[in-house]
């Protein structure tokens, strides 16, 4: 039964894939030729689903726009939308008392020394920014290439790290890897900055932190992958490691000799003072020699067709770095590894292997012989047959909305006015914006739900008995109250459109069903909510609207994006 | 049983009463049916303190008599040296030598000298006992050594082959096999003060994860009115609508347990106070909450409980000395306060606390005055039932490239497995001898099944 279903799905997706491939390849040549424009307008439910995957939440306006111009044209609009991003904050004095002397308002330290200004900007961007797809892609990259403010607490450092992800969200993954490797916030976070060659006098070895995590978490993972993201097996059925401890040590030696860029006007030295503004530099002495860089040959990743599997001895540190990044970037794992993570961030926790393979193929070759084109990858993810349609059938399809996405979906659905100060309210749901616990991110992309028979559900790692109740209480506050101060500050939903419909409970539920559940509200669910609406005094239209919105938003049917 | 039923009825009288009681009565029936086994007459609790990041226990427990072996590698030029004069000296009769605890652990020294604290040497993940020549010859070893997430899971699951899909933790499996000692109380016997933890996932048992404070925030916004009663009933009913969708069902399960149990816990903890002062640190707050829950054990009707608490920050790749000063201060002070609280509650002999961590760290220092990921590590076991004041297992030879080193950076091959460590604790807790092999499937590969550090 299951096999039959899968076979049908495969046939179906194969046909659709051909259609899509034709459309996309044509799109490469002539951007006006698109799938959407060559067919009838997309179904409303599919449009809402698409916007759940591609934005911080559907709105009446965005639904109408996609219905008007179609998926492909809308994506083109998004690719060209003006960037929001983050302000490149000035670096405040190290001495807080100098910047914020006694008598300064309490906002002084908050704005100069904490993540607050960036967190506010995050919500302002998410609620009002036009570059929604870029924001979602950049945030998905942040969850892969993690710097956490629990170590890097300076907002001027974090803003530049975040902007690399923003600026390259539709760029090339090799640029992401290189710029992140030399980003001083990352250098400080994972100890590449001031990492020195082996010191025979003290017996100190090069630091392995960045070497290990750039492989394990940022690019290839621990085991060799098939093109569809599944683990390769040897003859005995065992997974095949991508690297050994020797490889880690090879990369650790490669990543030696780099320090902060000298501060403006200062002479460079080994171990320059903190500089979070400019990329790290390879330290050179007065003779131009990179004397803190380990000069012996280094063994890097070995794979079929391996680029630079060994770095020659006595190479310049800059060349070592370029070759090492090529060695990583051309590893066959990168496509399926990154594609699977991006699919899980945007569409579904349990994609079919074929879906992963189709996206990974785009990573490997965007159609114009370019590897690592993230724009092509994002487009492939969102326009794939497994992402589109009005009613996906696999029981394990979809994803639990992570707290940030859950919050922005609720706020955007009801045109919230907001000053952006929402971080503390979402932290209570288990996700602390820009401050994941460790380089292992807010939650593991591979987390399996206990007792589920192997269903992957990354967001369930932070979905506990307390945070699940906190989500419902978040809805309570959003619907029956507000976050923070009264308007024009704070954050308030606008329920007017729903109140206007509340005299006709079925019409109200039709609207909520469309905008929040893309038409999937079951008859049983409708009956439950109608009963609750009808228990409210018929003249209290606001309370009736609130009751309906509360129940939809609090339901697991809504918490899970399908 | 009577106790938990009475408590259940009491806690439903909280404003939501009609709907809450209605929806939970079906559950009570199930519980009554399951309550066939003998309820224990004594109380016991296990408290796991997980040190996330991989604790460098090489600087937590240092040879004093043989300080030269330490100083050869971690001397004053190493960036991570702890001077001999600053060590908190303790005697290890099993090793015929003096050792020193980290200078910021005076409270642990006190408990050790009172024989309420033991040290387990060089424990970690293993498939079977492993010598250096075995290791170099390619003998079976745990998957993905030196990787944080894998080693955390293996330490929590006791499945060094790699836990795989549907894995359970050894705490959870122990709970599966001992929950009958609770006589059918429906309240979860496992509580995590530190989010979801694989350690506590059993086949049937799942942890409650309260919020901070007491039980955590209960459902808000249901002051009594006709409309609110109907809305609450609808919310409950929607939690039963999975539509055969896996993720929706999983989300409903979590929320249902939260709504059912957090209220109960808050009621049980109402007015429960301790006279023992706790430090206001992260671990201090978690352990204080655990002590309060233990004090309230009668009203939630439990005789066996397993807790999970944790600290982060142990991934000391750089700046280790300064980091450790804070970390070990917090760990030592919080553990001591917790022990004192169990004395206050007159159950010190019934509560055993123990540390786990991802792995130990390289004995050779890394650039930036830190250390890198390694393998075997030392652990602390605390409680009135602990045969403290001594070391268990074998302290490693600290020579780089020596007999305990995988290679040349000081990654110790464990000489005691987490399976042996866990099985010792679980047997004390009440895991029947017949169930030990099922909970710790690799234990069969090790000669000693009980390390004897707790009775």
C-alpha cells in the first residue's frame, strides 16, 4: 500500500520535475518565461502554503500579489527587492562607563552593548520588510553557520556577521564559506583568530575548534552522503566517515596565523586588538612573512576528484586558506548537506530523498555550470513539486513552526503594529533570537521526535511541556491583550477585519481557514470552534472574533506548517 | 494510589474545574488499571548533572603526589596551568596517592572528606574494553568520537554504536522498568529542568519539563465564564484531533502533558520552601527546584524520580582558566547546596547525584589557552549513599603518547564505560537485576557490572 503510494508519487513528481526543469532552464535564458505564467493562476491554498514557506507569514496583501503575478514572477520580485538587513553599528568604547556615564538613560547600555537593536530590527524587517525570501534564507543560513551572542555579545560584531548572510543569501555558498571563515565574530566565536602554529617551547598545538565545526556543521557533515542526502554505506553496511582526527588537525594547522585587522592607524602585530569591523588578516612580520602560519604540508579532505587533498609545505597562508575552502566547497556532500538543511528550514522536516536530490542537483549546477548558487537552490526548494500543491499527503509532511516563525506568522496574519521589541516574548517559547545555546544552533536539524518511529522534527527539540503551554499563552496575550506598551509603541494585532465578520461565525472561520490553515480546517475542528464562538454573547463581536482566532492559533493544526 | 488520586482531585479545583476534570477522568481510569504493581515504601531519586560542551576534568582532578606528570604537559608556560599549591587536596586510598580538586571547589573537598562524594576516573563511551593496541588495531569503538552531539547522545543513551532512530536514554529506560515502584501515580516520574533531554526518553516514560520558578506557567486567560469554559473545552478537544498527521499528533502530545501536569506541579509546590540557601546561579536554581519537588513528593505521589539538570560552557577551546573559575565555582556551590538540602529534608541517603559530560579534553593545550575535544573524563558522584572519599576506576597515565593516549595529544581511552557507570546507579535506584542487561545492552561486554560506589 505504502509502496504503491510512493511509486505513484515518484511518477507524479518525475513528470512535474520535467515540467519544472523546462520552465527553470528557460528561465535562465529568458527570465520572463515562467511556470506560473505559462499555466493558470495558482490555487489560493497553494499560494498561502507558498508564503508560509517563503516569508515570515502570509498576509492578505502578499496572497493577492502572488495570485496576481504567479510564483516565479513573485520570486523574481523578491530576488530584486531592496535589502533590509542590519545597520553596521559603530563600535562603542570598551569602557562602558565612558559611553554611558552615570545618569545616562537605561537605554544607553542596551543599545550599545546588547543585541537589543539588532533584535528589534529583526522583527521590524520580518513584519514590514519587502525582502521576505532573502530574510528567510539568511535566517536559515544563520541556523547553519552559527555565531551566538551568548559568547559574542557585541552588537557591532553580530551585525556584520548577520549582513554577510544577508548579502549572500542569493549569492554563492563558496563566498559564504570564505567570508564567514574570515569574519572576526566567527573567528572569536570558534577560536580561529590568533590561532598559532605549533609552539615547541610551550607544547601548545593549533586550535581545532573552527577546523572541526566548519566540516561537521557548516559544509559536509560527518558521513559520506549520496546525492539524495542519505548516508552512503560500505560493504558491511556502515556509514563512511568524511574525515578523521588527522584531517581535523590538518585543517587546524591550515587555519593558523590569522589575527584581527589592525585598528585604523595602528601598526599590525601578532595578536592585534579586537576588531570586529574588518575581516581578519593573515599576520605578516616586517619582512612580509606569515610567521605564525604552520608551514608543514597538511592533509585535507580526501574524496573522489578531491581538490587540494594535500596542501604543499611552505605555502603562503592566504593560498592555504583559498585551497582549503575549495577543498571543502567541492566535496560532493555540500550540495545534499546544505540542501537538506534549507529544505527543513523552509518546507518540511521529512523531505523525500528525491526532493533533496533535485535541490542538491541545483546546488551542484544551477543550469549555467555554476556550483553553489543559492538563488537557484532557494528557487528549486520553493518551486519543487513536493513543496507545491494544495494538499500534501505524507503523514509526516511539514514542520513545527519554530517560535520565531510562529510569532511572526501570527503577527503578520493580523497586520500587527509593532515597535519590534518582541524578543523577550519569543524567548519564553524556547528560542532566544541570536543566542542559540552553542554552535549546534537553536535545535538540531536531525532531531528525531521521541516515540515517533523515526520522524524528524528539529523544532521539537525545543518544544517541551512548558514551551508548548507558553505558545498557547503567547496566543492568549496576542489575541486578548498586547505585547509591551499601548500603541503607537508595543505590539498589537489588528482584529478589525475579523470583528467585521464575527456576526457570521462561518464567514469568520472561512477567513481564518484561508489565511492561517490554507483551507485545511476539518469539519470536526470547525464544529469545535463554532461551539466556542456560540457560547459568547452574540453582541460581543470582538470577543467572538478573539475566541476564534485564539483557538486556531493555539491549535497544533496551526503550530505545524504543512 | 490513594494519595495521587486525592491530589489529582484537589488540583482540578482550580477555576477550569469542570472542563479539566471532565477531560482527565478518562485518564484516571487508565491509571487505576495500571496500578497493579507493588508501590515502593522507600524513596529514591537520581539527579543527572550534565556538563555540556565536554568538561576538561584534567583540570578538575589533578595528581598532587605525582604533580610532575601533570606539570610536564600543563606547566606554567602552557596557559592552562593550575599551581600545585592552589589545589584542594584529597586522599585517594584506592590509588595510594594524594590528588587535588580545582581550587574553586572547596565545597566538593568538604563533601569528599565527609565521604559523601566520590570520583570516577576516566569514564566514557566504549563498545567493549579497549587497550591502546586494540584502538590502534582498529577494534570496535564508539561512532563519531570527539563530536559533541554524538558523544552527548552516547553518554545519555549508553548506546555507543550510535543511538539511531527511535533511541531512548538510559535514564528513560531505567524509568520504564522502575515506574511500577510508584504504584501507578500518573504524574511523570522524570523531570528535566534543562529542556528536552535524550537521557530521560524512555519507551513509555517521557519527562515533564517545567518552566523556571515553580512548575512553570500554567494555561493563562481562563477566568471563569460561560465563554471561557466553552473555549477551554474546544482547546482540549482540538488537542485530540490529529487527523493522522504525525507532527500534529506529536505537538498535541506535548501540549496535553503540559496542560495536565504543570498545574498539578504548581499546586504541589505551592508554599514549599527550603531553609537551605542556594546560589542564584543557573545550576543553583535548577537544583533548588529539584529539591523543592523532592520535598513535595508525597503530594504528587512518587517514590522514584529521575531528574536532569545541566550547565553549559564547558567547551573550553580558549581562555579555559578564566572559564573554569566560574564554571567550577557554580558547579561546586550548587551541588553542595543541593546536598545540604537533602540533609534538611532528611533524605540524603536516598538521593544520588552524578555528573555526565560529552567527553574529556586533550591533555595537551591548544592555541588560545584552551583544550580540544577528547574522550575519557572524570566524574563526580554525590549523596549520602555514596561510598565517598575515594576514587573508582583507574586514573590515567598522563604521558602524551603514553599507554592511555589514543595518539599524542592526550585523548584518554576510557577504562570505565558509561554503561558500567549507569548500571551501578540504576541498580541502586531499584532496577531489577533481570532488567539490567536490557537497559544497558553493551554491559555484557564488561566484566564488572557494578562499580560499587553507591549502596
